[in-house]
């Protein structure tokens, strides 16, 4: 996530998307992107605490790690 976007702005953006898509039956295609966005915002708010990513299934976590360009520790490879 860009450093130009504040934590507060990222949180507000996430909350607006969650509110607009609260009916998951109407927007099933947005469930995964919103989970990824939620985890990314939490990761950023915790200043890079990788535990924020553990809410995601491993497949989604690996995608987000690549998107956020997080280096993997040797024991997690």
C-alpha cells in the first residue's frame, strides 16, 4: 500500500467498500479482494506485524505477501 495513503484513509476506504458490499450474496466476486484489503490495512496499521496476515488462508496470504513485497523469513519458505 502506498506510503502516500494514510492509515486513516486506508481504513475509511476499506470500511466504505465493506459497507457498499455488505450483501455478500449480491457481490460474491468481491469477497476475496475485500479479505485481502482488510488484511493489508491491518498489516499496515500494526506496522508490519505479520500476524495480521494469519487471518487469511495460505493461498491468499501468499498473494498478499507478493503484492505488499514482504520478504519471507527463511523458516516460512
